[in-house]
């Protein structure tokens, strides 16, 4: 995971009173952390799928291999 989140450079410093921007700043930081974790998980899943593909080819699972390739290429 990244040592520096983009949202950290824009963190709103709480002024000691109930500041809504401080709450939104923390919310943005949490969303960014979740996004980084999801991207790391996706990368691990892709790597695992790539390792399984040769085994699938060995047992003639061609449609499953094509389905994996299409799913992997369909990134947003």
C-alpha cells in the first residue's frame, strides 16, 4: 500500500469545533484506503488467475481461459 495517500495532502485540520469539512476529509481518506485495498486484492486475484491459466489449457478448458481473458481486459 502507498505510504502517502492523495487525500492526506488535502486533509482538513479540525479547528476544534464541529467542522463538517474535517469529517468529509476523513471520509475521503477512508474511501481512498478502501480503494487501494481493493486494487491490491484485484492485482492478487489477477496474478492467481494468470498462474491457473496454463493448468486450464492443459485440460482443454479453452472457453474458461477466454472468459478469464475477457474479464481481465474489461477493466474500467
